[in-house]
């Protein structure tokens, strides 16, 4: 079922989660173990992130260094299919521009269509560590709005080979990313909103936001979107603090601010057990405030640990 239909048919704010594929070589059981305790809160959908290849240098005999490409967390599509097979829930694979030619993207989407997966989150992806800025694959997409357009065209029965006859259109509901605190590469908020609107104009049906710890950032972002003609549902993404290290890691990786009150609270904690308690409490407050504003769904970034999400969901849903 298309996610926008699920949202439209619900009278109350829905609950959803994002999970990461396990590290290569680990069992899919770890995924089921993290979803199982959350099923009682009836998630409307489960997002599964996509992780592209990274390059590492391995020391070989004779002392020379070999550049090796590795994917630490493969399996997004397989995990989505397994989730939909095991639970009554929609799985949403993330698909990215980075590392894909347009043809590879088309073939990946055909796989998803055959598997009965109706929802995708379309993203550009980040640059790989050895690149200063994002470089598309030759014959691949540079920006998420180009990827959205390709998916939307497949939904209209237009594949890359325009001589194909009697093709079956796909039926993807397309989500895209939005940044209440601005995407780090955007020169200003207005240009970021302009390109977000380009994703919607290309055919995207809903937005999921980057995590934020201050709800006013989300409310301002939604207002800015609405003022600029973006009318699709905007789903807030939330994350709980679980370790003290995240005080520096989260702003560095996700380019977000930590409110001073939360910063002080986490700083005071003696260990990560206490940090988790602070993180859960903060997230419950955030969730309850967002709930009062009738947001369409509360989307939680579990990042491999469902325990904290479970505690929040128990209080909120
Ligand atoms: P885009 O929408 O393409 O935007 C990228 C930047 O380019 C922005 O600054 C935008 O303003 C600008 N821009 C867009 N179009 C143009 C244009 N035509 N001309 C000039 N500037 C333009 N990454 C992963 O690798 N795997 C995941 O599973 C994943 N999941 C995510 C889930 C969510 C909810 C979010 C918020 C992010 C996720 N990411 C993931 C990270 C994401 O890939 C990065 O943030 C990436 O840097 C940008 O992706 P985007 O789709 O927002 O890019």
C-alpha cells in the first residue's frame, strides 16, 4: 500500500521507524530482534537505509597498499522483502543516486516492483570519504530530483528504452529528505527549499526530515515549505541521545544543532545509562509536543537500538 494512502486514511498521528541493515556477515535475526519489540506500537512503515561502497587501503605483502572497495551494510532490498514477508507492515527501501547508473537504478526499481514494494525514499547520498564533493556515477543522477523524475516516469510507464511497447507502469510512492536546519551544502535555507520543491515537482509525494532536537526548527521549516507551495506531508524524524559521544558526533555527521538545555543535561550524566534516560525523556517531550500539532507521523531513527525507541513509543502511542 502506498504510504500517502496510509497517512491519508489515518485519523491519528502514526508511528514509524528507520533501521540500518546489519554489518556484512551478521544475521538478519538482529533486524527481527530490533523490530519485534516495536510491533506492538503498530508501525505504519519501516525504512531501511542504503549504504554505498567505501574505499579502504589494505596493506599487502611487500608493504604496498591496495585500494579496496567494500560495502559494510549491504542487503537493503533483501531486508525489505524479508520484513514484508514476516510482518504486516510496509518496508521502505532507501535508494540513492551515488554509485548507480540510471540503468542500474531502473533495474533495481524493477526488482522492488516485482517484490511488491510500493514505497521508496529517494536520496542523493553523500560523497564517499575520498571525494571532497558528491560525484555522480558516469551516466548516473547528480541530484535527488533527477532520481525522483526517473521513478515518476516509470510510474507513467516510461522506461529508459523508449521503444519498449506495452510496458507495465510501476506504482511507487516516493519520499524525499528535508532539512529543518538546512542541508549542509546549501548556501542558504531558501535555495534548499527551492530544490526541495524541485523534488516535489518532479513527483515526490512526501518528505521525511533530518533529525532535530528543537521542535521550533521543524515548525519553522514546515511553515517555510507551505509558504513556498510545498503541500505534501512532512514527517518529522526523531532520534534519542544514547551516548555522550553523540554530543560531538551528531552535529558533525548530520549538521544539526543540539539545544543548550539538552547539551547541559547530557554533559552532567555520569555514564551512558544516564544519557539514555535523558535522551528518552527529551524525545518523549518532543514527541508529545509534535503530537499535539497533529503531525502526520512520528518517525524514529533507531540506529540499531530499539530499546530507547520502545521506551518512547510506550509513553507516546
Ligand atoms: P538533494 O536533494 O539532491 O540535495 C543535495 C544538495 O544539493 C542540497 O544542498 C540541495 O539544496 C542541493 N541541490 C539540489 N538540487 C540542486 C540543483 N539542481 N542545483 C544546485 N543545488 C541543488 N544517505 C545514504 O547514503 N543512505 C540513506 O539511506 C540515507 N537516508 C537518509 C534519510 C533521511 C530521512 C535523510 C534526511 C537523509 C538520508 N541520507 C541517506 C543522507 C542524504 O543522502 C544526504 O543528506 C545527502 O547529502 C543529500 O541527499 P538529498 O537526497 O537530500 O540530496
